[in-house]
């Protein structure tokens, strides 16, 4: 999951070196915490949250193949 989010986010942001991704499991849920530079936050979220929603949909599809759930948390 971490690699998948990294692949997507690296192509969206202007400062890929500032991207940090942490992954942990809480029961049957995979939690991915994403931190980006402040100026890139809008690019990751997108207009009306569409980009973030699309990333969450891709994560949910990947997690379902592992018979798990996923949650993407975009941190400031």
C-alpha cells in the first residue's frame, strides 16, 4: 500500500522529497498516513477532494485483494 500511494503522490506534488508515508495495521484495516509539503496539500486533495477520493478508491481496491480494508489519512 505504501508503495502504491508513493507512486501516485510523487507524480502529483512539486516537492516529492517532502513526502512521508507511514503504514500501520489496525485489526483488518490498513491505515496509510500521508504527509506532504504545505504548498502541495491542495494538489493532493484536489478540487472538492476529488483527487483524495480517487486515491482512496484505488487503495480500497488494492486492499480488497488482500481481504482487508484501507484508510488514507492526509496529515498537515
